[in-house]
């Protein structure tokens, strides 16, 4: 059964909030489906409009262009992960245990249920892995950053960096490790699926267990928490 969660995102990412109308939700739902099916480069608002039996002009009433739409989807996922981390670490006092839960949440966020009705988190996760970096690896990244497009990601990494500092107060690179938990996880999943000679883990049927073990090893060995590696 789906639950109704309204994800709060930067208002500059849309012209009209898609979460407030049925058409807007349909645009989000089928954007995710189509980008997964044909890739971001081949995806267009015209193709989307045809798929949802609407008009291209109607899509443009919600999003200025497809790049902004991609940033919206990526930001939505970051905010979803942040929400899950808050829920999953609620009442957990030990920072090491929190970090362990955070790593699990990052890797398995797409498996969390119940889901939001018009967002297939598993499919969106595939987009994050294959297309997510295109949201900020652009020539316009500095302008987009000034407009606050990546604030959700920054807040999420800051949240994790604080936990990392709680685990190891003298660790000099908490934000670097926090962002690498995301970037490395996605890269290793992508390599496992498409360029297997670039990784030592395997992913089959969206089972990310080996990826989780690897990320736990990297995180806790980097933080010199060797006791937490005994079960890895």
C-alpha cells in the first residue's frame, strides 16, 4: 500500500509543483520510466507528452527543460534517502551503529516499502546510478549551485559527516567520506553491471549485498573501527 509523502524541493527546480496535480505526478512517474527505458540523451518532453497523452506545452508548464527535470528527480532521491536515514536511525544512540545503518540505507533505499505511489524507487535508483552524475557534471554547475539546486545533497552529506565525526572525531575528511559513500556506491554498482573488470563485487537481480559489505569495509577501515569489520 502506497503512502503519501510530500518531498520538499527547491522551488527553482520547477515552474509548477508537480506533486500538487495529477498531471504533475504523471510527468514524474513516466519521466522516471522513460529515462530508464531509453536513457537521458534520447528522452525528450515531446516523447514524454506522447506517452502520457498530453501536450509538450503542458510538460513545459512544470519544468523549464529536461536538465532541470533530471536535477529534480535526483534531488527527490537524495531527499528520500535523507528521510529514510532519519527514520532508520531514530532512537539509535551509537554513532558507529548509525553509520552502519546509513550505509545500508544508502544502498538499499530503493527497496524500502511502502513506496510513494507515483515514484518507483527501484527504477529511480537505476537512473541515479546511470544518469545521476549528469545532474551536476555540466558546464552550468556553478550557476545551478548558486540557485541552490544541490542543497538537498549538501544537507544529506552534512548529516552523514556529523555521524562520521562522532565515530572518529579526529578524522580529517568527514565530508569527503560522506559524499564518497554515495558516489562510490553508485559507481561500483554501475561497474558491476556494465564494466565488471573495474570492480571486485557482483550484482545480480538488484541484490547489492556484496556492495554493502565492500562499503562497510571501506568506511570502517578508513575510520579505524576494526571491531566493526568482524562481521563483514
